[in-house]
């Protein structure tokens, strides 16, 4: 649907009220701008929530900006806005914040298209900003349901869906996924403890690429390293067979294949900072059958192997109590615990034993 067609589908009365509010705001002096800003935003919200309202506001965004719709707000200077904060605003369910944020994205869209010039933001920067916003809100772009989306007003949900579709068509899906990959690697470089958000992003990326959400190959974006680290890090789980099937396959592997599995899991973990659920299955299996391969499975160097040989009983107990499919990411922490020689600190082993035995 074009912007003209979208505008035509909106109640003319709503559009007339919005145009009048924009005109009054434009004629108001800076000193009293806030007195007319609220009514203009209220009228914009009514239009946005109507079918075709996003397109109608897109045709008027230049007039709204010139009139001072963002004056005195946190959105006044687009060069200072951060893509990562957009998601939080969209999930707030505050009508005023949703309105201003939606109009802000339409302003970036106008800059990206070359329909509007901003001294602080180039067209390329606007494209990059929008790509990052879409990358951090993939479920809205592709219509996947989230808890926040289900709790949102249906009319606002539809408006935001139309907004993200419009931006996605302008930015291009390949660029969106490039932004997703960049954001994931930015987070993983910091080796965070909590990676639920990253796992969700990678999971969505994997599903949508398999469903043909983009014409581009994921390997072109570097996504293959991320998805394989979680879903198929080694030969025995190459097609993501499921936990039970993988566990059965381990029992049929010979010594060489098992050694290769251990090394492959460790390599994927240290390459990305991500730990597959399959890694937990393998580590627990080695704990029962091939303890000599545990250092390989953890990717330990000489320092880590020395720590393991000294505190093997403690490490085995930690695996028994702390490592499960649900807590697979803890394997990375266990590896670093050994690799950095932390267990050689005199207070550490007794403290861990107390936690295990309590």
C-alpha cells in the first residue's frame, strides 16, 4: 500500500483534525510550543492507530517536525538517539511515548529516503539506525508473537507492525540481518553471563532464514557460526537431531569420534562464548564414561588441565550438580574457572564444596 493509498483509507475527519493541530503547533511561538504539542501528539496517535494511519503520518512527518512536534522532548535531536532504547519504549505501552517513538522512526525513514535533510544525521546513518532498530525488534518485523506484543493494545500492535514493515521494505532484509549479526557479536565480545537475549535473537534468525524470510544466504552474514554454535556445533549433531537422539548417538561413537566431538564442542564454545545444549549432554556422558576427555570437552590448555587434575573430584561434582541441558551456558564458566586457576585460591574449593553439599 502506498502512502497516498494509506492516507485515503483513514477517516478524513481524523486527518483534518491532525492537519489543524499541526498548523496550530507551527504557528505557536517557542515559548508556548508545549501547550499545542500535546494536542498535536494526541491527534497523531488517533491517526496512527487507524488502518493506514502510519502512511498518513509518513506524508506529514516533515510538517510535524518543522512545526516542533519533538521540541523539548528526548527525541528532539535524532543524532543522539540510540537504537537499543527503541524496544524499551515500544514495550512501555504508554500512548504518548509510543506516538513520539513511531513519529521518530518515520522521521528517520524520511531522512533515509532523502525526503528530508537533517544536519546531524546523513541518509546512510539513518539507514544504519533503522537497520539496527529492526534487528533488535525482529519479532515485530516478521509478525512473531512476544509477551510484550500480546499485552499491547491491538490497534497499536497493528500500527507498529505496519511501521516495521514499511521500514523493512526501505532498509532491505539483508541489511537488517547484518545489523542483527553485528549486535550479537557486539554483545558476545563482552562475554556476558546472561545471554538469553542473544539466544533468542539467534533462534529467531535461524527460524526466519529457514522459512525464507530473506533471499540472501545466512552464510553471507556470518550467521552460520552463531547458529551452528547453538544448534549443530559438531558432526554428531549436525542436523540438530534433538537431545535424546544425540545422547543415543554418543553411545555408538568410537574413541576417535568421541574425541573429535569433545574438541569440536570446545572450539565452538570458545569461538563464540555460546554453549549448545548438546555440549551439556556430551559433558555429562564423558563424566560417566570417558573422564579423560573432559579437559578436551572444556577446551583447557596446560593451566586448565593442571587445575582439573588437581581438583578432578570437585569438578566432577560440579558437573553432576550444576551442568544440565537447561544450564549448559555454565560449562563456559566452568572452563574459565579452571583455565584461570581460580580453584588454586585456597578459599575457593572449600566454598564450592559447601555449596555442593548443602
